[in-house]
């Protein structure tokens, strides 16, 4: 009896959820997350933008004039990578939702 916590909902966060070094422990722990950031870093390099992994590993090195773009790229990449990690670990949501910028990752 009581509340049923067996159903899961995954929420993709908006831009204001991004903070320097967000997800750093998971980034260092999971190769899957590192691979997703490696792909994002390669794309950013081709576009002439600072690597989004810097926002996780060394946010002080992100140029101020690129901070917003790099922050968004890092949030998108981390959201997608964490979602994929949950799926790989057989965590399946009953519902997906997102707020603002998170809709792009969803």
C-alpha cells in the first residue's frame, strides 16, 4: 500500500541546471560518458568552438565569450550520455519530459 515508486520518469533539465564541473564524477567513472564527450569535442573543434568537456574538467579555461554555447553543449552531451547510461543499465522510464533547453536532448 502507499505510493508506487516503480514507475520512472526521466526529466531532461533546462539550461539553468548547468553548473561548472556538473557530472564530473560520472564523467570520470563511465567510459560511455567520456565517449559521448569525445564525439562532442570533435564536433566542437570542427565548428571552431571550445570543447564541451572543458566545462566538466576545467571550466575556468572556457573563454567568457563562448561560455553560454559551451555550457549548452556540455549540458546536452551530459543529458544524452546519462540517458544512454540508464538505458544500458536496463533502467527504462514510463515517461520522458523536459524543461526548456532539455527538450533538445530529449
